[in-house]
C-alpha cells in the first residue's frame, strides 16, 4: 500500500510539474517529463533494440512470465502505460512501439502490413530473448497479436484482445465507412486541432488530459500523417489477405476478449466473431466504454485480466 501511495504521489507530482514548466510554451519536453515519471512509477525501463531494418523502442519491467502488449493504429506504447502500473506488479511487462509508430524507426518504404508486423514482432522478441509469452493487444495491436498466435501457436501462452480489429465486422465501423465514402481518415491527425476530434471518436468520455500531453501527441501524430495514411490505405487494400477469421482456428491459446459497448471503431459484434472462432474464450463487455478499454476503464481491465490469468 505504501508503494501504491508513492506511485500515485509521483504521478501527481509529474502532472504538477508539467504545469509548472509552462507546458504551453514547451509541450513536447513537458510531455516527455510526465510520461517518463509515469514510466518510472510503473517500474518500466526505457530500452532500445535493433532488428532487421528498424530500431525498436520498448518498455520492459516487472518480474514473472512475460506479457507483451501491442498498441493500435496511430498510437504508441503509452496507451498501455496506465495499465502497466498494475500489471508489472505481477508479470514482466514488455511494451514495444511497433515499427512505424512512437519512438521506433519509421522508414517510408517499409512494409507495415499485418503479416510484416507479425514478422517484426517475432524478430523483436527473439532479439530480447523471449521464447514464449502471454500477449495482449488493442485494436490493430489485437489483430497483430491474434495473427501472431495463429502463426506461432507454440510461442503464445494466452491472448488478451481489447477491441481487436481484423474481422469483417470492421467494414461496419465509423472509421471504415468514412474512408470508403469520403476518403476521410478519421482516426488520423492531419493538422493541429484534429486530435480532440479523434479522442472524442475513440473514447466514450474524454478524461482530463494535461495540455502538454495533448499538444505533444497532436504534433507527433500530424508529423506522421502521411506515413500512417499510407498504412491505412494498405490495410484496407489488403484487408482480405489480412482478415483474421480464417486464421483463428490455428490459435491454441486461451483468450480473454474485452470490448466497450460504445466502441465506434471496432463494433462489439467483432467480439462475438472472435468468440465463435476461439472456443472457450472468455468475453467481457464493458458499459460506457469506447475503443480503448485499457485507458477508459484501467482498474477494471487490469482486475479482470489478473483474474483471467489466475484461472489459467
């Protein structure tokens, strides 16, 4: 309990420091300070490793069986930072920035399709000495984690899919419809001012977020718009090749499926699709939660995951 109080105190101090720094004048340094202090509070080390064609940035901390967490489209490892506070007390938590995202390298001509990301993930885990692990993923990250489990079933001890993309249900989502109808990339930030709109689309309720965090994420997302636009184009163009349903019968790992009932990006019907093709999988539908359960309902999500692991 004393350590938990210390963690909370560190995070609160970090937020206060962000304001003291005058974050409107220097949002990116202030944001990095906040995130770094939160990372330290979660006992995660900031690491780098090279694989073929990329330097991968990742966080690594805690002890026990490895738990690899994979973020979604246009996002970064920071989407799992709040959850890592509780998870790293029980497991070794490893959170990479996928190639093309966050602090990992982003060569413009690389392949960022689902199968390529599965290859990169396997190269990354081999490089850091991980032979088997438990896997979790949100949105595109869940799609990649499920595809990884189908290709390398012996390397996956369990799957934790949070609003995982990849099924045909995705064609009914707000993001896909906007793209097909108007060539509108509603999940991406094209210019300053778009970030708040994206947050309101993916989250059921947008929590208070320090200005420096919002501004720094907006600036980074806008700078990566062209690359991420090409990724989105490619995902849609090759959706049939990447579709997860034909692969799921090859998954042997037990799975926990978590969705928000207000998810407008990957509709909750996708949870039923995954559940039907993953016999014995467990499902949780969270009320008043959107597309990023690990941010919107962190405590509930972590508690449910710990209970799932205890039942294995």
